C-alpha cells in the first residue's frame, strides 16, 4: 500500500427533513469541491426549534480527503 496524506476538516450539513438528509447534503456539496473524499464521521447532531417545533436538522461532520501528489 502506498503512503498517503489526508486532510480532515469539519463541515455542517443542514436539512429541514432529517439528520440523514443533512448528512447527505454536506457530503454532496463537499464532494463537488474536493477529489478523493474518503470518510465522513458524524461528530454532533442537533436541531433548531421554533415555536416549540423542530424546524431544522444539523449535522457536524469530520470529512477526510486525500492530498494529490504533485
């Protein structure tokens, strides 16, 4: 196996439907900006509440992607 270097960064995905959709939204958007996206780890989940009702789902993810060799 070749040696590799990966970067890990945190992003927040948001959805009005579910944590799963918030996760999917984040991975889709990040995947458009970086190549070789490898792993997404859910670090935290929370909800936004308005008038006593859940109005949004938020997921904080640590995502890792591989650096290209120059």
